[in-house]
C-alpha cells in the first residue's frame, strides 16, 4: 500500500528510480540512530548521466536548478531504500549540501541548489524545510553540473 509521500510523488509526476549504486569506495547511505546520511547524488537520469558540463558555461542557472532537482530525486530514492520502502518514516529533511560545478566568478549557487530544496518542500511539506549549504566547485565527479547530499531525520 502506497503511503502519503508515495502519493505525493505520484501527484508530482515523479517516479523514483532504482537507487544508483556507488561508483567508488563508499556506501549510498548510513543510518545511525534516527538519522539517515545519504551520500552525494549526481545527475543520473533514466538514460545515464545528464547535465554533464559547467554551470555558467554549458548550462544556465535554471538548467542547473533542474540538475539539482534530479539529484534530489536520487536522494529520495536512496532514502526510500534506507527506510525499507517507507518514505512516510521521514520526519524531516535536516541538512542539504549542494555542490555546483561552475565557472570562476559564478555567484548563483543558491538559486541552483533551490532546485533540490524546492523539491524537498514539494514532497515533504514543512518537514522538507532544511538547513543548507550551496558551494561552488571547480569540478565534480564525471564532470556533472551538480551534486547534492542530504541528512534525513527518520522514525
């Protein structure tokens, strides 16, 4: 039986992917106590990596925000795996850190990471409001435009 968060995802037209496997020496998430730390998720879509390139050169800020939204979808998929398929166990999105592969001097990192933050709000409502950092990076793994990690409080 689908829960309220699954229903919300369906209403938003979001189908969660199978959680991506790690590409290096780490685990996709760690649960300790009532927290789930989800490793950084990149712009992996149904056909493979999307948004490969640099924000401010290859992508606009709006496209960067779409990339961050895709990262957030992958974060939710990992959280669902960590919670044995029950996203209704998420009590709060606690902290989000977003990294933007951007040209030197780029200054719109917060607007890019809003793509992830806004999705968490749409999916989890008030519980989706979180502390956050939006950081510029000279490069990211596989040259993706955005990577986002998150910490969830869970039951």
